[in-house]
């Protein structure tokens, strides 16, 4: 049986500096192993311990426009809080990243929210953006993958676009991989999965609509 291999994680100021530099250059970053592996392991164990009743079908739109549309997205979600040691440690790691990005990129990030995203076999998420310019306070999107064994034939890749038709990256959802990108800038989609897939999707927010001082190259 194939097993995952351990990869060194980013840590401390040097690791966060790498993330900030890449975001300032391209507007997105793909990290094969950003978080300490014991933390990723504990998040996976926490996810596996949850009941199916803890997850709700994900929807699209906001407030009165919110709808569950299986033809657009088929994942199920469960919002994270800091009540479990694993989720508390994850939120603390993201808080350190938030502080570093504000200090070095002057983004004005105010808070972070995230949820487990469970994709049953056959589920997908059509192309979309996480924030429309001038209409939301989501600034940076994050995705952490919790799939210990994931082969190319398992599908479920994240496709990242520079616009609606220009593909930038095809990202396999392998264990411990972290993807961060500007929420307003990059359309993206999740291809159909051939076996269940798990991740943590999150967003750094600002508390005003002042925008950010980050302009990726065109």
C-alpha cells in the first residue's frame, strides 16, 4: 500500500516571509507542506471524529440570495471554532500568519474564518471567485488539504485561473498542501472527485472596504 511521505514544514519568521514575498510577487502561493505535520495529523483525526450530522450542504450567494445548488457545488461544510486543541492550534497558526502579512504587506487583515469542506464521490465546485470587487471584505483565500493518500486518478484538483479562461495552476489536493490566493483576483474551480476529499477552506477579512496594497502582475 502506498503511504504519504513526510515533508518539512515552514516555521517562524522565515516561513511567513516566504509566503509574504510570493503573495507580493504573484498574488498566490502553493506550499507542499506549510504547517507542522503533527498539526495536520490532528486536524485529520478531528475531522474523522465528527458525525455526518455536523456537516451541512454548502450553498452559494449571501443572505436572501443563499441557495444550495448541487449543479454548482456539491461539498458539505462544518465551520471551525477553537474549542478543540487541533482547531485551536490551526487558528493560532493562521493568526500568526495574519499578523505577519499585515506587518510586511500592510493588508489590514482583521479576522479569519474557515470550515471543513467534505466532497463526497462525484462532487465538484464550478468556476467562481470568492469575492467580487467592492462587494465584500474577503481579501485572501486559503485551502489546506487533508487527504493522506491521493493519486492523480482520484481527481478533485483545484484549478486556478488568471481570468475566466486562462489556466494558471492545476493543484492536486495532497496531504498538508496549503494554497493561498487573493480572493477577488483568481477564479477557481474544483474538478469532480473520484473518492471522498477533505480540506479546510478559509478567508482572511478586513473590516472596511478600503482594499489592499497588493497588486499582482498582469
